[in-house]
DNA sequence: GTAATAGTGTCTATGAGACATTATTGA
DNA sequence: TCAATAATGTCTCATAGACACTATTAC
C-alpha cells in the first residue's frame, strides 16, 4: 500500500455582524492561483500542528482574536481533485462566529483583508471552491441559531435583548416580534443571565444588560419558519444523502 | 511556503440495527500498528479520487452496498499529530446508516469483519482514535433522528410503523408510546407514505406498510427528551467551542 | 372466547404567535 | 406633553404526552 501524498490546509469562515449585516472576512489574493480574487482566509497546516490549532492560529493572525472570544467549530472537509490547481490539496474548513471587532482587521500577508456582507458575495466570485464552503458555513450558522445559544457569540460580553434579537433578524433575514422574542429568550433556561446593569441606547426605557448563560442547547428552540406547517422545503446543511 | 506532506485516509462509521441492537461494523486488524485490535474500516484516498468517492468505495468493499441504500454523509476530520504511529495521517470520517443486511459481511483484506453492538465497545478498545470517531458518529446519528427522516435509512424499502418505532427506541435507548408515535410519524408531512400493503408480524391486527417519503426535514421534529423542561444537560455533537 | 398488536380519539398542559397594556426614558 | 423603546400580560391555536377505546388477527 503506497501512501498518498496530499497537502492539507485549513480555511476559515469568519462571520460577524457589522452595520446591521452579516459579514464574512475575505482576503484579496495577491499571488496565483486566482490573483486579485477574493478568498476565505486560510493556510497550510504546519508539521506537528493539530487541525484546530492551525485554524486557531489563522484566526489570531487575521483578527487578533482567540477562539474563546466567540464560537469556533469544524465545518467540513473538501478534497475534490482539481479544486486547487497547484495539486492535491485537502482543506479542513472551520466556522467562527465573532462579535463585532472594535479594531479594524490588521493587514496580513495577503493583498488585503476586508469584512464583506455575505449577501453581496456573488456566485463564482470567490477563488477555489470557497463559494460552496461559505454557503455551507452560512447554512450551518443559521441552523445552529435555532437549537443552540450561539447567537450570543455575535454579541459583546454584555448585551440587551434587542441586541440579541438583531442578531437573529440579521442572520435569518426576518423580523421577529420583540415581545414574544423577549419572553422566549428570557424563559429559555441558561440562555442569558441578567448582569443587573441597564443601558439606554437612543431614547426609550432603559434595557437590562445580559451575559450568555451556561446552556449549550436551547429548550425550547427558537424556530426560523414563522408557521411550522411546511413540508420538505429546505435542505439542511448536512442532511442530503451522498454528501461530499 | 513549503507544502506540508500528509497522508489522507477515510474511515467509516457504519451503523445498522441487528438483533434489536445498534451495531457498528468493525475490522480486526491483522498487521501493525495495533495488531489484533478492532478498528473502523477505512483506507487511503487514491490519487485523483474524491473524498466521498473513497468512502463510497470502502463502503462497497466492506458491505457490497452503495451509498444510496441508506444514508451517507461526511462526519468530521481528525488530524491530531501522533494519532497514527506511521506518520502524519489526517482521516476524514464518514457516517452511514444502513438497513440490516441479508447477507453476512464478506471478508476483506483485514483479519476479520464483524457487526458489534455499539453499547459493548469499551473505551480504549479500538485502534487509533477510533473510540472518539465512533462516539461522534453515534451522537450525530442520535441527533439527526430528531430533525430528519433518517430513521428510515435503517429500514428496508417497506416497513411498518412499529419497525420505525423500533429504530428510534434502539438508537435512543428509550421507550416511546406506540399510539403517540403512530400519530406523529403519520402526521409529519413527507416522512412516510403508505404502500397499500399490509403485513402480519406475529399475531395481532395487520400493520400497514410504508416507504420513506420525500421530506428531508421533519416538521414537527420528534424529540428525544420525554419532558422538555431540562436546561443545559447534554452537549450536542458539534456544539462545543474550540472543537477539534 | 383471550391475548396481542394496530390504529383512532380524547383530555390536559404547554408553548406558539398576535397583540394590548404598562414602564421609563429623551426631546 | 409626545415619541420611542422595554417589559409584561392576555388571548387563541397547535402540539405534546397520557391514556381510553376500537379494530383485526392468532390461538
């Protein structure tokens, strides 16, 4: 049995909410292949380095943040022959949900890095198969907001219920009733905890401040579909057969 | 930038229900490393072969089945340095849910292959890091039964409601009320469709036969926890931060 | 007949969305 | 005062689980 020689990279889908839009960090490539094209940040896994470590290192290099500042998980692995013209490259994609960064993205080794609204990325715009990786990451993020308290990963350490609602509305591209939303998130045990403080955003009654709670699963879940009587509508992120 | 040279393998978590138990296909290793130890079936990805193709090829070699016979999806990727004493090996794990096979498992290049009850695998029994891969696969399977119609992947083309209920009870290790279960699965649109036929298992009223429907997502989902008033109890398969 | 399994109906509690109402601030 | 936002309460409908009841078979 001969060992098959392959290069392994990690690619990052870094999502945040800036200017009331779901944005993704993209790198403008300076060198071939795909010069001057936008791509997901990423790089080769170093010898002796674990996959998650390599992804965390890239995260730090691109944003200065540690994985603990938001949510960080493995997304999927892509290895179709020919996906990289330089040779056989298998990439392990990671997904991170991050709070809005106070500081701008520092320049890296690429020609430029920028947060771009996810809705504005046109199909075929990204290098390699990064369109698909990004699409998988977005779907994973949307699905996870339903069953997990991960929406808080987009928020700063202290946030209001309205802040949290804005996360859901932005990621799902829907409107949610503020009163029912408030009742649901404050009623879901372990989701958010009051800090005791309040804040006044513009005008209106001061809002309580919360921090994320200890729950890792939402009971009951918040549901995307307004009227849950649909049938086989959407294809979930990993629910198709014969997945790559 | 130097290309990091790595070997890439695929490993398979093949699950089925046999003798009223959730069973996993294991291979008895004949050669080092880990001689005489049980391991998940797998092998190296061939040059020019896509990851999913390699996994499907291994599935055919081990069971004679195609991915369409059940459910087949990518699980996760594991690449911790030292996980394989032969060198840097990154493995992409796939999960398959299969119906009970009428024919026994044909012998492969390994010393032996056998279906083993998943509950009987003791921690540390499997070679490499296959304990963890198996645990991740089991948790993924359990979670997916809630939100998707994948339980039908464990069933033959035609099955009864009681057959389907047995799948849930076996995978979740719980008892479900037959009457409520019947109402829920027949009420979930696109989950199962009556074929018109009936069958008598032992004695009792004949049961209608069903086939899987077109739905890819269950509305409403079937829930595992009997009394959904718990809080941060279970850690979902991919919901922890800083995932590998 | 009895036992066993399949399938339907009914009851109650809970959570959903819709929406009124009160509370607290700035202008 | 008014406008705006925060927070709570009420109403109705759908679905959950518990469980009674009927249907159809083997023995």
